[in-house]
C-alpha cells in the first residue's frame, strides 16, 4: 500500500498503523537493543529508494536506519547527483527505479502533487516523507506515539485532550497530518499563528467544515495555550516565505508574540502541559533553549520514536504486516 496522506488513510487504517508503530517501538527501544520484530525477516534484502528533493535530517536518516534494522537496502537518490539535473522528470526517475527492482519509494518533494503523480505511474508502494505543505504522515505518527506514551505515563487517554499547534500553519505539512491524526484519536485541535502564517483557502482555513468539528482557531498564542494539554510548536518556514512574499520574521519579536519561554510557560500554559516540535527547532525563536530542553519538552522523545515508526510503515506498505 502507499502512504501518502492520513486524510485518505482513514481512521481505521490509521489506528492499525499506530498500533503497529507502538508495538515495534518497544522492540527497538534503546534498552531492547536491535531486536527486529518477527515480521522483519520477510523484508530482508528488499531495496528501497529514498528520493529527498528537499533538505532533511531526522526524516531521511530515520528512514535509512529503519531500513537497515529490517535488513533492507536503502539507496539515496539525491536530485543534485541524479539525472533530474539533466531534465529527467521525477516520474521518469521513479519508473526507472521500479524497473531496476526497487520495492518501495520514499519521496520528499516541494510540490504537493509529486507523490500522487508518482503513485499513479508505478506499481510499488510510495511513502510520502513530506510533500509541499500537504502532508507528513510519518511525523504525525511519531507525534501520536509520543503523546500517547506521555499521557499514558500519567494514566490518561488521548481522547478528549486539547492539542494546540502554534506557528507557521500555512506552510506546515506536519500541522495538516497532525490535524487528521489527532482527530482520529478524538482530540480537539487549536490552531494559532501570525496572521500571515495562517491558512486561508484550504481545509484548515477559517471557512472549512472542520472548524465546526474538532478544529478551532485562536487569535493569540495565549488563547491557544490557555487550556491546551499539549502544544506542538512549528518553525517559521522562511525558505517558503521568501519565495512567496519575501516577508521576514525576527527571532526576538517572534518569540515575544508567538514563541514560548519560561515566562510564557508560567503565565499562559496549563501546569503539566507537554511541548512538542517536529524539528528543526530554531532556539530563541519558537522556543527558548531552556524550554526546548526542559522537563515538559517531548522533543527528543519524538525523535526517539522515529525509527520504529518508519519500520512499521515499511512493514505495512510492503505487505509484511498483517491487516494492511
Ligand atoms: C518538518 C518538515 O520538513 O516538514 N520537519 C520534519 O520533517 N520533522 C518541519 C520543518 O521543516 O520545519
């Protein structure tokens, strides 16, 4: 199966995939060593191509490590070193990789349509590692594993929790996948960000049907934080803004108005509320360094689940796990 977005995956298959992530997460936890799950054997020797047409650290490296843990070969195909420099299209490149015998493609691309276009033209599974501002399904799985674990340690359920997402919502594929994932888990989502960074015409915009459902907007950071049980902070995607409008956000004023430091945490957040961030974190902008590394931060815990989540996605997409 392809994993392009959580919107099309639906609640039932999302729940099954999340359960698989959580099961593998125990077996790949540091204390558990490298114990591969029982399904892993069937992917031994399978080859996956990683086409990252935008920068990535955590996502790419964890897809590589997850492949290695399953005994697969992961081959990186970077645009700077491939025939896309000579004018070959992404679809043509992917068809060639399929002809060569690759069994899956992991694609990160700046164009929202890219993974859909590839999936229409190849038979092998396509896994979306982030497409424009559309979706980043594996990051949302990581965020849900992290939150469920964190609430679980307190004996609490996810359903009914309020999760704020603050920052550059307009450009964030993480926000869009998180909104679907958190909705499937019964959470309320509160979106807030500077007016220029809030979505307008799409399904997260003020007129969307969702706003009548589990998603609402807040006019300020403090309003969003007021009764949130957890907050997912987002980086301002300056590289996309520069192309669109050239607008710049300055770290100090951004932190004052939309970021979180110790004063904001004390004054505006619910005691015990968790702080997440998909990375990369710009310290001193969306979060002060002390808060990013503080006791309420789950940021490194998110990263610690990345490999198991991507192992689970390989197993599900390549048909090596039951129920997909
Ligand atoms: C994000 C992305 O690329 O979508 N990071 C990630 O993959 N964990 C967010 C960002 O770049 O700010």
